[in-house]
C-alpha cells in the first residue's frame, strides 16, 4: 500500500531548523493495522500528514499504490484524498449545524455523488457504526463517543482503501475508548482496510498488528 524511501521533512520555526522526519524508509502492506507512537514533537503527526497526502516531503519519495505522492500536482493529490483516504481526528471535526447524516454526506459531495445516493450511503455508513437512530441529531445532541462514530462513518462512506486516525480516542473516557477501538478494529477486519493509528495510548497500540515508534524524526519498529 505505502512505500516510503528516504523521506525527510525539514521546516523553519522561529528561525530555527526543525527536522521533523529524518531519512524514513518504510513499507506498509495493504490491509495492515499499524500503530504509531512517540513523544510529542517526535514526528508522528508529520508522518501521518505525509501518508494522507496533506504535505510533501523535503526529500525522498512516497508511493501510495501506483501513485507517487511527492510530485503530484495539488489537484491530483486532492483527488486521492477525496477518494482513497479516510481521516479520523481527535477533535471529531463535525459541522455543528448539520445533522449526523448531513455531516457524513459532506464526504461525498466532492465526488459528484447525487443527493439521493449521498443520503442512502450516509445512512448505510451510520448503520455500520450503530448510529442509524441518530441520523437526524446534530453533534451537540450526541455524546463524545457518538460524535466520533459519526466522524468514522464520514471517513468510511466514500469506501477508502486507507483509514488514517490521529489520536481517535484522545478525547474519550476509557470505556468509550475501548468501544471506539473495537469498532475500528471490526471495520478494519470486515473491510480489509489499511488502518494507521497515531496514539499516545499503549492499550490502543498493543491491539495493532505492527507498532512503529518515532522519536526526533527517526522511525523504529517496536
């Protein structure tokens, strides 16, 4: 699924050079569940941004399937993000004035899906995360765990090959954390997704097939 070769990312912060990633060479096979851990500022989010085609490396190459992400024009990168990659974030990122169903539908609008088809697929996605009965509720009427389920449904409604989750349980209590991880793991198994999770939580990381650790921009296996 992913092949990274000698990927480095350098930027300037307050006139100081920051090496966010240092010569990372890595392969993530299709269908693998990977956890990424490491200290704050170690490079976890930078690596996830690279995998999500949200940023480009300073040097090196990133292959997603047959697409070389490092040199594609912005328009084509946007198309890959819209079609092939689902994102789940710690902060849910739901639109507060839209219902759960409408929030899920927003992921399909860039793909030119008709209104009727959007509604059908959004309801199916909500059913897959056990929230069909909350389709008409706005985020403020949902618990944190339910909001994260809506966010997961929104990520999955476009049927991506890759799901990238950045601290998806960081805002949840322990019981809800386990419920969300059970859901993600079940969806991963059922759909054959490639699932990459950035987490500070060792209990989450231990459930992954593979664990990567990033410190000072350097990746190692755990």
